[in-house]
C-alpha cells in the first residue's frame, strides 16, 4: 500500500498536518493516486513518483490537488530552465568544499518539537574569491532536495532562514546577481513544496540595507513580507529564542563544526538520490498548449539581466 511507504509523523506534526494542512490519513492513497493519474497524462513532464516525494507537494499545498499539480510542474520546469543551478545538482567536489566552509547549515533542532526547520547562512564564511552566490544557491537546493523526503518539520511546518551579515562587504555586493535572486524567489514561491516562514537578517550593516531592500523587492509579493531585520542577536532572540541558536551564538542547538561534519555525511549518503533526480524534468516541445520560456516563467526583462552594481 502507498501509505506504508510514507514515514509516520510524530503526534505533534500529525496534529498540524490534520488541522492546518487538511491531511486525512485514510485518504492519502487516493490523493497520491490522483496525482499519479494526472502525471501519466502529462507528455512533457517526467516526475519522480515516490509516495514520500509526492506527499510533500500535497502537504505543501494544503492538499489542494490543483495547487500540487501546478507546484510539481513548476518544480521540474524551473529545474530544467535553470541549468546554472540544477544542471549538476548533486554533491560534487565543489559542493563538498562549500559545505565544509559552514556558510550554510541546517540546525539540528527545529523551532520547537512541531516547529519549522532553522537554517543559518553566515556570510563571513563565504570567501568571494573562492565561491560565488550561485554556489550558495546551488547548495541550498541540494539540501532542499534531501529535505523534501527526509525532513517532516520542513515539509509540514516550513522553515526559517537566519542570515548573519556581520561581515557583509562591497566585494559581496559586487557579485550579487539580481536576475538569479529573482529566479530563486520564483522557485521558492511556485515550486518548492516547503513554505518559507521568515528570513531574519541579523548584524546587518547600514550600507547593506539599501542593496538588500532591492533584492527583497525582487521576491514575489507574499514573500517580501516575511523579511525581518534585527540589529543584533539579542533582538533576534526575541523571535527565535537563543536556545535554538548554535553554541557560537550563545545557544544550545549544536556546534557549527559538528553540524558541518554531519551535514556532509548526510548529503553524501543521499548522493545517489540527488543524481537520480537529474533524470527528471520537462520537455517544452511536448507541453500541451502554450510552451513556457525562461522570460515568461521568471518575468525577467532583457535589460534587467545586465544590471550591474558599481
């Protein structure tokens, strides 16, 4: 039975799935079959059909079958149309090296037993001479690829991002790719099955605020309202209690060095799955009706692509 392939939820998450996401456990086999029946009629779309994968899209759309169909289609369409991020979307040597910097870590404990996953990006660890913003986005999507089928808190309760900008500098501003930022915003809204609950900018220098406001303005409207700026960790801790932060931030949610080692182990153990995911995607020539293009999908004007920061 399909339901036997879906990981049992904790009591707390099961309650949220039922009361907030409209999940009816006994109906899961029918819901999954409805998605598979629809996929079988889409000549342009080759999608993974594992029960644990598909249920993430149903949960991410509060069990609206039509929204889940749209999100699945967008998920593979955007992956196909963003080869710069998804073209080699597995743990290669560069991704392993990036993981070891600790720039982007997934904290062990979520925000409460039934709360969202917490992810921390520390820009002080991103050496712009070695890595670019696209390396960060690429690694984030790798982590998401694993979370879709492995992290029930992320799928059911969403996730929050903490961006530590204490070492933000002009060399980082110079390599900002606003076109890429806009594309990733579209991916977060239309394709990702996990819901972004908030982006918390902390230790943000004044000179970065204008640039970050521009980047935020490129996000879909409903995501723009989920950005928050905090002067320091004390201010952040009023929203995310300090106990949920890593030891280096005065909390008890793991030590960064240990988290990095465990993340690398987890991601490498998932590498065959990530490589297999590259076998799925869309063929626009086979799409019924009007074909999509990157311009229509992302709404990016040609002149916008050449935007530079002096």
